[in-house]
C-alpha cells in the first residue's frame, strides 16, 4: 500500500514538473524567436555603406543617414570631406581601398563594372543595384527602396509624398496653350547630347507642358543642325561650370532661333537636374516652369 502511494505521488510530481517545464519551454522559445527576429532586423540594416552613385549619395544625406556612409565616388557631392572616403570614379572602383573600409553594403548603378560587384559578393559584402531612373516615379520608388533598406522608411515615404504633392501643384500652374512650347534640354556639349524619352528628364518636359524636340530619338546624340532645324522655343543647358556659359553664348549667336528671339536660353544647375532626388526634381521643375512661361 505504501508502495502504491509512493508511485502515485511520483507520477503527480512528474506531471507537475512536466507541465511547468512545458510552460517554461514555451516562454523560452518565444524569447528565442523574438531575439532571432530582432537580430535579423538589426543584421539587415547596414551600418557601413559605400555609395557608387552620386544621386544615391544625395539621397543618403536627404534621409539623414550620412553617418552610415564610409565611401563614395569622386563625382559625389559631399557636405564635408570627412563624410566619406573617395573609392571610385564614375566607373572604376578601387576594390582594395573599398574593402579596407569594411562596408556591409555597396550601392551601385549600371555603370559599375559587374566583375567588381562579383568581387564584393565573394567577400560576403552585400550589393544593391539602383539603375538609372527612367521616370520621376522611378526616382521616388528608389528613394523608398533605399529608405527601407537603411532603416529610414518613414522619412523616405514622407519625402516622396511631399514631392508628389508639390509636383501636382506645379502641374496646375502650367498654362493651357493651343500650341505647346518646344524644348531642348542640352546635357552634353562635345559631342552634343540631349534628353530623350524613357528617362526622368522627359518628365521635366512633359510636366512643364512642353514638347521634346528629340521625342523620336532613342539615344541622346544630336547635331547642332538638327536643333536649329527643330527651332526650339526654349533651351535649357544642363552642363558643369563655365561650359554652360560658353554654350549659352554659342546658341545666342543664332538670332533666328525662337529661343534666342524670346530670350529663352537658360542655364540650369546640373546637380539639381541631372542626378536629382525627388525634392530636387520638384525644385528644378518649378524653376523650369517659371522660366518657360515668364514674360
């Protein structure tokens, strides 16, 4: 009888023990899962970024994440020289110098040599490709993609929404004309290059209520004779430094050009127009609209 009582007591104790063990195990498992989730989120947020794209460098500043940037190209516009080390030109990357910066994310464009990206990947360094934007919407979606990647999603969404709101307001300011003004956007001088469809620059022209004289072009190469024959009403020159002023003088020699007769040959900030963030795009568009329709 004593033996049976002892066996029953042991089973009860065992059952109580197993019940408590299962509860504790569930708590421990939940804790482990939460830690794993937190670690994966943390691990997925880069802490040391190399930007091989000037527009991405601008976006990193815009997203208030310059403390994450350790490397960039010689074409990137830094607020302070100490913000990042130069590790690349437009297309060539100094792989050794880049690796010494111990990046956990390299952001590249289609200009970046694919072999260079393979080298980064072999070393376990994550790469992110942001191709040349084909539209204003692309500029916005890429900023949001970048924001999500570096833990700045809410700020990126806020910036994009603000920019889109301004774009819609600007479109309403464009006069309803029977004949749309013909625009020529010059983005290269030697050889002469212009903005073409299927690029975000085409959106500058369309949002401003204009017509692109190169609307049938697939590549941006254009002759000066073609521009003269097209007789644009407005010329925007988007070049660097003194080159813009030189080109402005060159066009103004053609007194029969509508753009010259109407005093509509303008120099625009290349940083704002050729590699814009969504906010810079909106600022440039506002300037263009003001210049096109001013008396």
